[in-house]
C-alpha cells in the first residue's frame, strides 16, 4: 500500500489506520455453449464491485494524532456512528489514500476487541457498490404510433 496521505473515512467517519483493503470484481458467465459469432458480452453479467476493509480505531491514535487528538470514549463514539450509518441503510462514500468509492452500501460490519488491543477496535467491514440509475421520459409524435396502411393506433409508449 502507498503511504497514506489522509485517514480512511466512511461516510465522513475517520479511522486511525487501514490494516487491509481488498477490491473485488466478478461476473456471472453462462455455463452453456455459445454459437460461433454470437455476442458473448450480452450474456456476461457484471456483478457490483465489493470492498473489504479492516480498520483500526482507538481512543489514543498514534497515526493522525494531530488530527484526532486523544479523547476518552472516542472509539465507542465512532462505533455508534458506524452502527447508525449501517442502520440507516443509506449509501456511503469511502475515501482511502488510493481511491474514492461512491454509492457503497455496508453489507457487514464487525467490531473486534482483544486483550492485546485494549480499548481499541479492529473493524472488518464489507461494502458493495450500488448501481444508481436515472429514469427519463421521451416524447414522440402521435403519428409514430399509427400501424401499417390503415393508420390505426398501434398502442402507447411509456
């Protein structure tokens, strides 16, 4: 991983350190044979991008200490903010030193503590990109909907 130039943030919530990061891309490809000359790309269905992060969070951050300072209960406060972001089921933006990921939904989150980490949390979190589309309405002439030589209305378009 390149040197971090900013803390990792999810929905504006910043973390002490990024322990690991994994991007995944996958596709559903048909199992049946295709005829030569057939457009295979029409049947390959791209799946949404996923992102797996393991983050570190503490009351006394070593990294980004000048940015966060030391605050009792900071880790628990951030944990509650993350739980609220998850419960709202809104799309979030994830910012790392490498990239910004928009329209991500949190699919799972865990908060792990151990005797070695004290009051700090190690937080594995999984996110999936949501494809956001936009509808549009198109108008067309009433003459366009006439059928054949009789000129009978052929129906409506929506």
